[in-house]
C-alpha cells in the first residue's frame, strides 16, 4: 500500500472515531458508528471502503477477533436505499454473440444516415475489444495498433504514475481482423465516449429486455477480472501480469474486479501478455513475506474453504479452459 493511501485511510478512520465513538473502538461501537455514517448520507461504495478500513485497523492494532466480529456484524442498513444503479458483473460469450448479432442487424436494416452507420460500426468494434481486453471504455479513444500489438493508454494514470498504467497486449488474430478493428477505432474516436456508451446501453436493454441488470460496458471488465482470477488459480498467469493486463500499478487492485468462480472461460487464446510486469507492486505478497508461520495459521481471514481445498489439491482444476472456437468472431 502506498504511504499516501495509508495516511488517507488512517485519517478517515480517526475522523469516524472522533465523530461517532466514545471510548475504546470496539467492534460493536464501530458497527454503530458505521450505521450512523450511512444514515448521515454516506454513499454505499464509500461506506464499504470505510468498513474495510475499520477492519484492517483493528487487525493491525492486534485485535483480530474484534476485526472478524466487526466484519460479521456491520452491514448496510436495510431501510436506506442505495441510489447507485446496479450493473451485471458477468457476461457469457453467448450473450456477447447476442449483442453482436443485434448490433449487426441494426447496421444492416433500414435506411440510415452516414452518422448512424458510423455509430453502429463503432459499437461493434467496441464490443469486440471490450470483450477481448476488459479495458475501460474511455481507453478506446487512445488505443492503437502497432502490427498485432494493441497499445492501450491507461485511463486512470496519476501524475506520479503510482496509479494506472499503459500496457501492450498481443492479439493472435488475422491481419484482416486487425485492419477492421483499426478502422473501427477511428470511428470510436470520431463519435466520442458518451455517445458510444449511450448506444451500448440502448442496445443492451433492447437485447435483454427482461433482465433487471442488463450488461453495461463495465460488465466486460469485471468478467475479464473473473477470467484472470481463474487463470491465476490454475497457474496460467501470474498475479502481476493479470494486474498489468487490466492496467493496474498494484496487484491488489485485482480484488475490485470479478470472481474466480464465474471465470469459467479462463484466458482467451486470442490475446496474450508478453511485456515485463516487474513494475507492478504486490502489497499482499510483501505482507505475506513478513508473516510468521503461526500468523498464517491463526490469522488468515481471507482463507476460504474453497481456497483451502485448492491449496490441498493444487492439481485439481477449478474451472474449465475456454475453447478457442467459443468466442465470437470479428465479423464487422
């Protein structure tokens, strides 16, 4: 963890203590403080981050039992509605094919102006690249091809390069597909990110009208995170390279995306990472190296039953490798 991040989190924890807690910050007092914070108008995403900070601070203070208790009893109040619209965090390749089919039919039917045709072609390119790379939709504006290498400019880089990163992703596809995707990227830059996002949302809602949470552009990134996590468990890719794939400076940022249990596809054979990922930080590995064997046995709240089974039988695959022909083709 960066020093400035730790300082910011410690400040948030102290502010919560000063405002809502009297005396020693026990698990029950912190749970009541978090509930009061939610009732005061705190966003749910900010509240979840604050809860994680409280759990970590209790653990670092030498109270692992209190940290585990806080994790169990602190919950978002049921009577407070979260105003943030939920979105789907996984998407199957059959759903991707449905979206591409709907976009292609929309392009080929009816009398359209030049602007609408460009928008439909840009949308098809965006679906292909988001599904293949899991990049942020705003990063489509600045990525370009150098041969069969897609150079992606990170969308969340900080000034001191402590957050977000550029990456080079090698695409194992034909020259014709690369040429078609390059032309589509030019159209994406022409119509802009807001219009592209609006087009995708309309297409998704029309394709899946009965779903409460139809896929959005973020869905592809979360699904790619799930696929990469499944690949990490199988040993197909390192955690550092997986973080590099998504454009992160820290391997711990992978925790925000996806779930290995829904990453049945694993690695897509049409894309690979050949670049050096040695600059990616791994705070969890650094913390693990500093722990004693007794610490690992007694205080490891992240060791789930599934993980212990995987550790005891590392040769047993948790998910199936994606077949090369299961992904949608690049028909433009």
